[in-house]
C-alpha cells in the first residue's frame, strides 16, 4: 500500500480499534473520502508473514471482535 503522507495525517493514520485486515479496510474507506484510490495491477507484494489461524484461539478472537467493530462502524452489507 502506498499513500501520501499528507493524506495519512488528515485521517490520523491507521485506526487502532481495528486489527488484522480491518485496519487496512478502514484506512482505505477513510482515504477514499479524501479522493480517488488507485489500483496498480502490475505491482507485486510478497508477504512473508501470515498464518493467523495457527496462532491460537486468542488471536482468532481478536480477529472476530475486530470484524464486529469494523462492521458496526462502517455497516453490515449482505449480498
């Protein structure tokens, strides 16, 4: 993810109420309010971490509770 520092400062950066993916979603939603988001399909990111589910039930609980906070803040949408 690339972002202008000016835009990050306007939205006060990542929202620490969210955890594991949801902070990225929230950041994107807030940045979209400031202007256009760009998608660069040729960009490649190599992620060497992950395996969140292997970290135990406590980690999964944090993920689920973060999801509830995110959807309560930004809305529940069903297909």
